[in-house]
């Protein structure tokens, strides 16, 4: 098992007289000899995700009957990559704000972080592809969020930074008063 881009080495240990080795590869159409792969070890150089599931074995020849090893599997993991970034959102105070991310890679894990103005902190338990800030308040206006995606291969990747905008609900601080006027006078009503 390797990460994409790494080399994968297979080795056989055998005993016998005048042994020769021939490694074979099965890419999905049956086993075929690998040119030049005639040592006890074989290295597949520069693996790619397309090679995931390839099989390898070695045929031993000597003065006695040939012997074929068990087939082994090449597993190629991929590093994390973000395919859809989270998006900044605007909500009214009291509503929930949701952020999401999409990523590819092997054995992914997620950790959402929040910056309230004094640096980034992990949000406990927020380890999925989406995160919801529940019951927002005007004090949360301007909070920032991002997510770090890690996997079986390095490096981990961090999303773009998004901002939460919280609009305050309208509120009347003083209501208009009743007015009694003489006929022909102007009436002015104010609201604050």
C-alpha cells in the first residue's frame, strides 16, 4: 500500500538451485511478464491512482519445475484534495448558518475551525463534511470558518476562509404617541 507518486516494492524469498526470477503484472487483463523484472525484488516506480488494484507475482525457474508465487495486490491511496470550497453566508440573528465542503482522497477526516477574532480554534465534534452554527447572534457577525481535510496520504489541505454575516433583527426602541390636534394643524408621528 502506497500513496500516489510513491514507489511500490515487492520482494520474494526463495531457496533452490540456479533460480531465475520473472515478475508478472495483471492490470485487469491477466498476468503478463514485466520486461527486465528478473530479480528477487521488483519496484513499481511512480504509482498512480489508476494502478490501484493491480496484481503482481513472480515465476521462479530452475533445473526443477517452475514455481509461481501467490499474487499480491497494489493499493494506491490518494492525497486529500478539496473539490468544492465552503461559501460565506449571511443569516438573520437567531437562524442557523451552514457551511459545507467536498473533497476527494483516501480515508478522509475533517476538522472545522473558527476564528472569533483571536486566532483559529478547532470546533469540538465538528468532524464531518458540513458544519452548522446554531442560533446565531449579532455578536457572531464577522466570525470566520475553515476546514482542514486530512487523509491516508499527506499533506492535509485547508479550505478557503469564509465569513459569517449576521444581520440584526429590526427592533422599535420607541413607539409613536397618540396626537390630538386642532383642525388644520399638522400631525407628526416619529418612530425610533
